[in-house]
């Protein structure tokens, strides 16, 4: 998936880099690709619900009087491991330095010799690879079908915005806050109301604190 991401960036996103309103075009291009992929998957695999069924998907781990779903437990451990590896990579590797420099100030990064185009491609590939890893874990936690991604866009956007754009730790904290809040809403008011937690959080944060709870205020 890392190499798929790099190929997608090179084929599509690199062509609109640097032109007027490239940010808006990137968003539109991303949605267009999502619709195309959704259509292709629907054509070849139909739009019925599916799920992966590994042997541990229905097992439970017992800790005294408590028990946890083995699949969710393993997925949580793997997710935390991936986040730690990503943090260490961005924090201590030379490529990580270059990616962070490109994110913070493209012009300054170019002045000190960073290949901005290559770092953008690598960062995009890492993002797609992590999305692939997340999808593989979600495949045995939730049922899915080609259009399922639309149900997750608002949730993922809420996590990122709540934590702060560009803040890895903030995104992790936002995920825990919203997940616990959603579970409490579902427990007291029913699962139908759980998704409103993410939409409400997104609305409040964008209205009162656009930089997120843990992010720095964005400069013009």
C-alpha cells in the first residue's frame, strides 16, 4: 500500500502541485478517486456487506472478572505500535526531519536542500500504508462494503480536527476522547445517537477553537 500511495501521488497529485488553488483541487481529486474506487469495487465484488473472519475474531481474553474481545485487543495493540513507530520515524529519522520541515515551511525546507516533491510522495505513501493497515484491522471488527468509507469520513475528520491538525499526539488523544464519549452516549441514549458525538464535536471545535484542543493556532 505504501508503493500504491506513492504511485497515486505521482500519477495525480504531483501534477497539480504548485498551481493556483491546489489545496481545493486536491480535495476534489481525492473525492473523485474515492468514487472511482468505490464504483470499481462495487462492480467486481457487489455492494453486499462482508467481513473478515479470522479465528480470534470471536474469541475473548479474560482478566479476572473482566473480558475483552481478542480481535479488538489485538487491533488496539497493533494500532498503538504503529502510532509509536510513526512518531519515532518522524521524530528521529532524517526522512522524518525532512517531512516535518516540508509540512512546516516548504520554502525553508527547499533552502536547506530538502527534496520537497519526494518527501511529499513519501508522506502520501505512508498515509496510504497506514490506511491499509487500519482497513485490515477494521475488516474483522466491522462489516464493510464499497461505500462504507463515507460513514468514516466525518468520524476521522472529527478526530483529526479535535486533536489539532498536524498533531500526532493530539489525534490520538482526540480519538480516545471521542471514542469514550460515543460509547457513553450509546450506552445511555442508544447506539443510534452515537455518531452525533463526532459531528457535534467537529461543529464545536471548528466554531470555537479551529486549531483543535492540542494544536497550535494556525497562522495566515
